[in-house]
C-alpha cells in the first residue's frame, strides 16, 4: 500500500489544483473583458503605461495562484500542511508550495510580450521568495525566467505562441524549468529529489491544462485585436478623405494666380504638396497632436484665403499647453470645411472664422465659430447624425466625423451644432483629453 501512496498523492494534488486553476482562469477571463485592460494588452508592446497595468494585473493574479496552492511538508512525506499565518512566520525549512503561479506569468508573457511577462514574474517571484521554505530561491527565480522565455517566444513565433499547442507546451516547459532549478539550487539533494517526486506530475498536469484553458482567453483577445484593426482601417479610410471641391477650387485659384504673380503661384504649389504630404501621413495615424492639426489647418485656411482674399478672417484661440493633446486627424479641418461650405458668405463682412480650445477636467473642448448665415432649423438637429441634403452640401463630412468619434470613444465624445442668436454657427467637438496616441 505504501508504494501506491505517491500515486494517490499525485491524483489528489492534481484534482485540488485543477479545481482552483479553473476558478482563476474564469477570473482572468472576466478581467480581460474590462475595456481598460484590453486597451492595455493591445498597447503593452509600445506604451510603458499599458505595460505597467498588464504587469500589475498578472502579477497579482500570479500571487493569487501562489496562495491558491498547497503547502506540502517533506518531513511528512509530502503531506499537505497548513499555510503560515503571516509573512513573518513564513514556511518552515521542510515546506514548499505546489501552485500554478508560473502558469499565470507564462500567460502574461504570451499575451503581453517579454517585458510584461518579466515584470509580472518579478512581482510574483519576489513574493514567493519572501514566503520562504527550502525551495524559495529556486521558485522565486523560476517565475521571471519562464515568463521572460514565454514573452520571447511570443515575439519570435507569434503564431505558435497563440496556438493551443503553444500554450500547452509553454506551460509544460515552465514546469520542467522549475524542476531543473530545484535540482540545481535546492539542498540537501534528497529533499530536492523528494520535492520533485511529489510535485512533478501535479505541476505538469496543471500547467498543461491551465495553458490550454488560458488559450481560450488569448483567442478571445485575438478576436478583439482583429476587430480593433478593422476599426482602425475604417478610421483611416475616413481620415484619408479629401474634399474634391477643395482640390478643384485650389487648383483653379493657383491657375489664375500664375498669370498675375508666378512666384507666388509657385509658392502655393509647394504649399499644396506639403498639405497633401501631411494628409497622407496623418491618414496612417489613429490620432495626431492638436498642434499638428492646427499647423495643417493653417495650410488649409491659407488656400481658402487665396480664393476669398480679404473676405475671410481667421483667428486661433488655443493655449500652447494644449498643443500636446491628441485628437482624431482631420477633425478640425472638417469643422472649418463645414463652416466655409454652409456659412460663407454671411450677412456681415468679412467672414470671421474662429478656432478655440479649452479643457474642463479630463475633457478637451474644441470650438469652431463663424459669423455666417447660420443653418436652417429644419436641418440643424440632423447635422452629424445623418447626411443632410441642401443646396450647398450634404452634411456627409460632419456625419463621418461623428462616426469616427463613435468608433474611437463611444459615448465619451460628442459633436454639437448650434446657431448664434444674432448670426453664425457654433460647432463644438468634445473628446477625452489625452496626451498620448491611441
């Protein structure tokens, strides 16, 4: 009967750990459905803030994986012992923990990359080392090592790392690395061998099955990434739009200028090239800084002033400290296009166009105001919600801008159009204030 004891222990420990790892996988799946964490996982490779969030979440989950494990006492043949009451008490010199901490940090590396994995591994491994026990050093070193290896595997073989077999193999390799470190570091040798005999099968089983279960989480995240890429493609298609009337009118104005002032005409040809070069560059970005948008807007207004001469006055009221805020590309230009299309000419001359910006808490408010003809009330309520037909345009540009805002920010952004009591129109664009690209 004694010879069967290890087999019964393996099955008992495996069954207990698998129950607990299923609970933790469920918790991880719930966490990964939270939007701010999904954004962090998407940006973990390029943004240290996102990476820090991933490290914190997975480091904490890995600590839970440690404390969901089983304390075994090798002086009692690997039987389960009680958890220590505090860090001050710690594990005794004959105790170790069978757990799935390394599985969690391996997943952090597979999902978030090498730096996210290493950070989560250092957090969880450091906490395991502080718990003590005769295998503390080996187990504490194992967590950052296997998480870094998993992250490097994701970087080098992304398709393999995101496949079921990749997650299973990574979990099993993590278990093998831990056992190798125990053999190399833990002394006395008989205690190291005894610990491996007791923990090898449960650890392999938990890491293999747990890796497969976590693959479902990774696959869900991949679906989200594909949807995110599709939204980005749609955004860029909208942002790459150039108003054909603007191009035609600008070319006609330059053509007329060639006869009157050839040098000035050549200068405007250069400006037009710069304008389209910037438009092409910004069409490949999800966001640009407000300062860049204002520079591009000045080029656009310069071309309009070429057509309207002294009939157009343009003003800016934007504090320099707001120039670093990010906004959707072409959003300001769309508002100015709309003002010139529907407001010009107005009852008063010259046509005054003002662009302003202000911040209220974590919100950035952009405003384009004019003193033009205003918008008929029967069309005002529909602007931005659907294309609106009129003699001077269809309202499609504002509608497309509203679509961009909905794709990027959901309900956290807005577009409002209103008439002045005396004359003219206000268009207000509200977006979350962000100083980094999205």
